């Protein structure tokens, strides 16, 4: 690719990307301001997501099913400085750092793990068993911290039946000062598959995919949650309106959002926030390749992970013109899976 190797500084805007062909994985880093890249910054598992937190200068990677560990990487050297197991087969999905500890959600067990980041020891297991379906786990997924409240998505899927929804999804609210469940919020849809996003009015949004793959029925949508009233307000847009299964989305202004939908080939589409209708398609891929949208509000750019194995890259769109910035596209060695700006 011919780009210089970068030395990542805490203050620089750096995009971290997990890349994988599902046999091998690598963490790639991009200095988005100086156009520097390191495509093999650190080896990681083939099924992984990256996380960073203002409390730590290190980069955290959740190596998921088959590895089941947290990998802590020095952001200057790319060296793994710590790696600790969460237990065989737990399949970690997300982590949130609170002080010296991290909360880790896991798909395969009915517990939320509290881990000491200094020692790597699991210091508490918060039971979610009361919300489990017949497979014995409620499928804890994405999380967000609101003050000292940890909001945890429970997907409620049947692992005995190809991960189809086993009921309406829930959000469990945990008081981090006591590690006790304080409240639950019932979602309108099933199978939430994105992190919590912010609506133009400050409320939270999450995409529900419902039934997917060969069983798809376009039964999901983008759901809006009033975090102050602690209730779902229903869908702002549905999969039937968009014409595909939701993969990810980001709102880009007061009136419009971008979404990735799957038919199963993936498309990047523009949505009217008020009506939920699809306005137009900005990009169509030839397969199930578009993985994630990540917005950089400061620069007015939107990054889209395109995992086309023949041409893996991070595509970039300008929010104002809605045109693809070809000059800013990043070519990759392995297909991108998940992106995060380092904090």
C-alpha cells in the first residue's frame, strides 16, 4: 500500500479496525489526519472486536468464541501487554470499563462478568439467569454506561434453533455501585444487533434484526429508546420500509440516517428520520460485505467497513454531499470486521 508506518499517540485521531478472513486476524490502525497506516499493528483472533476507553491508554480486543479472552495491546508498540481468559466457550461480546474493573457481556453464559483489569481475575459474576430462555442463557450483547448505570442488551435468541428470536428482547439496567439489577426495559423488537446510537434529539437508538438469513422476514427495525423515561418508543424505521435486514446504521443530521441493509447482498441506504422511509441507495455491494458504519462528527465523514475479499477497504462518505470520498478510502490486506476510534 506504500503508506508510512505510524507511531500512535494518545492525542491523535486514530481509527482501529479488526480485520479477518475468519482464519486469521489482525488489528489495523489508521491515523486519519496524517493519512498514515499500519495494517498489521498486532495479531488478534479471527473473531474479534476492538474497544478503547479514556481510562486507559491501551487498546483492548475481545477475542470471541474459540478464544474467549481479553487482549490488552500497547498503542505505541502493538505489543500484547496482557491477555486473560474469561472461561472456555463464554463468547464475550462487549466490555465497559468502570474504574479499575471491566464488565464483560457474554453470549454463551447467563452471567455478566466483572473483571479486574490489573490482575485479569473475574471478581464477580452477576446473574442474568432469570431472563434466560430455554437454552439457558439470555444472550447478553452490547452495553452502554449512563452515569453509574450499565445498560445491557439481552438478545433472547434460541441457540438450540439456529439463533432465532425466542421472545422480545430486553435491556437490563445494573447499578455499578452495588452490581445489582435495578430495572429492565422491554424492547418492541427482537434480536438487537448494534451498539446504542444517538438520535438527533439525544435519545438512544438500536437496530433490531429479528429473523435473519434464510429465515429472514424483514421483521426488524430501528428502535428509539427514551433513556430518561426508561422505555422504548417503538420503531422510527422498519426493515419492510428499507427492503432488507438491518446490519448497522448512523444518524448524520437532524433529518437523515444512513443504514446498511442486507438482501442478502448489502447496500448503504439513506433514511428519512421522520418517516422512516428509504430515500435512496448510495452503494451496493456484490455480496454480504458491508459490515459497519462509523461516524466522525467532527470531520463530517462516515466510514463504512467493506469486507469484499477481492477488494477489502474502509470506504468514506461525506455527510454533506453524500458522495463517496475515493481519495480517503483505505485499502486493507484482510477484510475489515469492526471499527472504533481510539479514545
